[in-house]
C-alpha cells in the first residue's frame, strides 16, 4: 500500500540526518543573496514554504530579520528546526501544513520557495498555488522561487517532480508578477553529485 505524501516526508525527516538528504545546504547562499541584493527590510513579513529543517531561517535571524514564518508538511522537520533554534525561534511562526491545504488571510512581503513548488505536478495543484501566492503576497512584494531546471533531476526523494524553464515560470507567474531576473545554478549535494536549479525573482504588480 502506498503511503501518503505527509507520511513520506515525516519518515524522511525522522530517519535521515540533515546531511543525508540531497537538498542540504549548511549555508543557503543563493537564498540569502536574494535578501541582500534586494535590500529586503528587516521588519519584512517573510514566509519560507517547504523550508523543512533548512538553515535559511537561521541565516535570516542572524541578519536581523524578526518577522519570519516557516511552513512545512512535516512536523518532524519543523521540530528539528525548533530544537536547533532554541530561544532564537521566538521570532518565528511555525506552521505544519501541506501547501495545497494552506489557507491564510495574512499578507507576506516575501514568499520564498526553494524546491517545494516542483513537487506540485498536477494542473489543479499548480493553478491553486498560483492563486494562493497571488492572494497572499502584498502589493510590491517578492516571490523568490527555485525548482529543478529542465537540465535537473526528474525525481527528488523518490517522488516525481516537475522541471521548469524561465518561460514555464512566466506562463504561471507572469500574469500577476513582474519578472526581475532568472538564473540557473548547480547545487552540489552531500553525495558529491550536481543538481541544476532555476531560480526566479518576481515582484507583485
């Protein structure tokens, strides 16, 4: 019998060390550079979608950001981050939810998604995600999104993913957002393999 998506991710974060997963980054330089290059103010309302137990929240706290939300489908991942942050986590709102089930009235000034969106492979899921971010990102707010590129893997953690190109992103996000820039980048995994990502920065109209 197949397990649910949530069960899959709970097992991953329960059984693997942080450096035993392909997406691990001790310091998420690409994501941090987005905040620095766009001079994102320290009081900005930021959400990291599918952040798991990544170190982006740590890096943003170290930079002085104080209004952070971390959302992930896995409670085990969230608990790992809470434990690691300790008292520093008081400035973080933690949400355990599948992004397809996420409902909020809150407006975010920055929506960060590295390697979460590409797990949404159905047309309805993708359309609902597009609607969610359109409604949830404030006017002039930012979307910073990264997925496997068309030169990247076709699976992640044993699950099918959807590869993206700049034009594919534009077809989804270009209606309600202005593209600032897109670039591809190779991520070196802990296993000494390389995964090609595409990252795009958008600004809400």
